[in-house]
């Protein structure tokens, strides 16, 4: 441990003080460009960011996996959220309908035993992401920072089928999520991320891993959060991106996986 400091602790069974496991890997720039709707641009680095977590929402445990790619909007660097795969059904629909947050049903196992860290996510019978590693135990502090995340809120026109050609009741808008964080503790994890083929969560096929960049445990300090509409996307150009998988932002086929 770092001198005169120690990792955050909690009462036995406490769910509030779990760290997030953040894993970053490099993919192909053209792969990121293909899954971003027109108007949102690939970031400087072709990185995919996976966050395995357990947080109380609002007062019950929510296990999840957040999948983002580095992306810019109106010249501001951030991350475009492809999906929040979570195990708490009560939080899925209100989050998506209210703010456009792309939550969908998914089961995540995530735990630490001593220095050993394990995480895996399952959806529709597929284990699509798994990580095993060993935590260093050494704190790597960070200064306070702002994280910018991009969601998309829209509503297709009411009709017999969810056909994008019918237009929209609410056309696509970019939602800007600005979060201000501090860091209570941060430690490197030496391990390996494994992606497996899945038609429901197509990380392995749509965003193939070329190099694992980093992995660490992060105990964030939540300082501020602002969620607001940031601008409109071209409704015609967005039409192919209105058809998604399971409430995520992965391109689908009439609400199902693209096989």
C-alpha cells in the first residue's frame, strides 16, 4: 500500500463502497466509425472502455457492465455509450425513456478475493466478456476530472411496427452527461480480458480487440453530475441507428440481434 494511506473500507456486506473495474482496449478506427451515428465522431484514440461495477440504484445492488467507445461531439472529447447491461430491471426503462441511457437486461458476476479480481457478463445465454487478474494493491492517485458521455434520446413514431420510415414522435437528440469525479483509490490490475462472440453483445465481432491498453480498480468520489440535451442529430441519417439490440445502441434488426 502507499505510505500513510489505505484503500477504502466498508462494513461487512456493504455494497456502497465497491470499486469499479475499468478495462480499456484498442480496436480498429474504422470499427468505431461504423457504429457511431452521423454527427458523433470517433475520438483521437480507437479505444473501447468496459466498466464492470456494483452500485446501489437507488438503494439496491445493481451489477452491470458499461460499454463505451472514445467519441467526440461538437469538438468535445468524450465517450459514446453503446450499452449499460444491468441486472436490475426496475432501472432499465425509466433510465432509457427519461434520458436515453441505453440500459438493457444482462447478468454480471464481479468480485474480488484477496488480490484476485474476476468479472464476467452474460446475456441471452452468451458470456460475451470476461476478465481475470491480480490487483497490485498500490494506489495510483488521480486529480479531479470531468468525464463527458454521449447518449441518444429519440422516439419512433407510433404505428403497427417500429418502422424507422414512419419517422419520429421525438427526433434523435444527443444527451450530454458531464460527471465530475475525484478518486479515493486507484490500483492497477494485471490480467486478461477475453471477448467471446455473441449476436446480442457483439464486442468481439464489431469492435475486435487488437491490444489491451489498461485495467484498474477505481474507487470514485462522485462530485457532480449534469444531464442535458446537447443538440440534434440528422433524423434521416440516424434512421439505420434507430433499430437497436435489446435497448442498447448496438445496431440490430427490428429490435433483435444482427446475425
